[in-house]
């Protein structure tokens, strides 16, 4: 099996790692939301790629009854639902960021913790 031919998987892994790094390492809340969106897009790409059947057609039965290989439509349906949930999650996250900005005047986690009287480690 040629590993370079699996470029969809390589792109998905790079997007996964980039999104995960942004969620874990960044202190800015908007950057964390962008990382979460990247992570979600990578999962979508990987799931759709795994659902692809070589030589498969749309699952529409023909009148002659000939044997055909069909692609499973379930991954696409699940990803459409996941996209809607992802957009809703991002919208809710942005609303929370806006409200946090109004309350604290910043969207940096370090500054918010200092305003709340905690140090970076979570101690009072």
C-alpha cells in the first residue's frame, strides 16, 4: 500500500494535531475556538474519507437487478448533523467569549484568572 496515496488521512492528522495544539496551548479564547473548529473539520474529513467505497455508486437500485457496489450514505448524513452541531457549538462559544469580554475586559485566560484573584496554577 502506498502511503503517499493516503493524502486525505495525512491532511486529517495534520489538522487534528494543529487543532488539538491550539485548544491545549493557546490562552486566547478565540484562538481556542478556531482550534476546536479545525479539530472538528479534521474529524469530518477523516470520517468521510473512511466512508468512501472504491467503485461505489449512489444507492439507487436499477430495474435490471444487476449486482452493484453501493457507497453507504450514512457517513454523509452523520457528518451533516455533526456540522450543524459544530456550528452551534462555535456560535455558543463566541457568545460566551463576547460576554466574558464585556465582564472582564479581556479574552486571555491568564488575565481573567488574575482578575479573579488566582495565580496561573489555580491557587488563591
